[in-house]
C-alpha cells in the first residue's frame, strides 16, 4: 500500500486485492478505443489495470495523490483532473478525447454515491455501461425488484435508465484502511429500448410521492392525485386497490403516469 495520509472525509478506502480489481475490469468488457471515466483513482490500484484496456479520464479530489498517480500511470491515453467530480462539466472535459463508447468504472467514495450517479444521469452523459463499487445495502436498493423490501423510488428511477445487475460482493477485508461496511459491484447497462413515457418529470414526481411513507398504501401516499384513474389501472394489472408502492412494478407506474 502507498504512503498516504488517508482521509476519511473523502471516503478513502483503497482496494488492496488484485483479484477484486481484475474481476471489476472483466465485468466492464471495454476495448482499446473506449473511454473510461473513473471517479476517485486514489492510489491507482484500479486505474493501472483500466489503462491497459482503454483510455481513462480520472477525477480525483485529493491533490496529495498527484505524485503517486503520475509516476504510477504513464500513458498518452491517461487524462487526470484534480477536482471535485460533482462540480465538473463532464461534456466539456471529454469533448476533445476521441473514443467509441463511454464507460464509468469506479470504486466510489460512498458519502456521495447517489449524487455521483444523479449527476451522470442529469448531465445526460451517454454512458454504455457503469460498473460501480457501492456499499452493499445501497447496492441492494439500486438493484431491487418490486415485491422486495429494498424496492424504493431510487430502484425505479435507476431502472428507468439502466438494466441493473448485482455482479459480486466484496468483503471489507479487501480495502485499506478497512471500512465498517461490506461492498458490492453493481453494473448499470444503458437500456437499449427506453420505456414509453409521456412526461419524465411527472413520472419521477409520481414515484417519489408514492414512496413518501413506505408502510402506507399507495392511495394514502397519493391523496393529492385523482385516485379513480389510478384505481382502474391497478385493477387492470391485477393489483389490489390497497396495494403499497413496494409491490408495484415499474411498468404499472409508467402506465399510471401516462394516464394522470
Ligand atoms: N479507486 C481507488 C481504489 O479503488 O483503491 C480509490 C477508491 S476510494 C473508495 C474513493 C476515492 O474517491 C478516493 O481516492 C477519494 O479521494 C476520491 N474522492 C472523494 N470525493 C471525491 C470527489 N468529490 N471527486 C473526485 N474524487 C473524490
């Protein structure tokens, strides 16, 4: 492990398990002409393998890692920006780099997992696939299907854009310093065929409102909505009228959103 003053506030738990690094790289399936965005290269454990496969643009907030990263990774296909990823104009950063497909591969700083994913979606960055290490419980929520206890508005939101797959779990022993949580690798593959939706903002608001109080019925959470129309759609889809949001598949939410 490198000599470094590890900073908890930046979520600095570096991978020290080559096996895990290699598995992440093989899940990604990138090729020479692709560009990988890596958020938080840290000590470069993942970066040094990614650069063997593709071009890499890495964003790192901690300037103290500069000397180590620059001496470890020497390649014309390596672009390194020292800044807070959340403040970057990504489209501007990649506009002069030639590439085929864009990927995001990262062992994320967990304190900003959702803001990072939201930024990529909201900035409309056209990624083919993201392979992300996240905290295990968070990954379970991202990949949950209707009917499971982890199914929530974020599961539906992410599922709207990506096919989400749980790849493999990673023990806390694979990091230095050792974190207090276990981790999981989740892949997000851009949906080939997007859902047919009339108004995205309306849909996103509907799912947020539907889960405001998870233990309540949909009807209770959607008091401000015209529930007559929603009731008809539930019945048509063989769902009870006192159903909870956690038991409603994304397709039904889309049908509701398109009809209210
Ligand atoms: N990729 C390395 C590895 O797997 O060993 C390090 C992963 S560590 C979990 C997260 C990294 O993200 C740290 O290097 C941290 O400094 C960096 N980081 C934290 N917040 C960041 C931000 N807002 N923008 C860019 N990098 C950030």
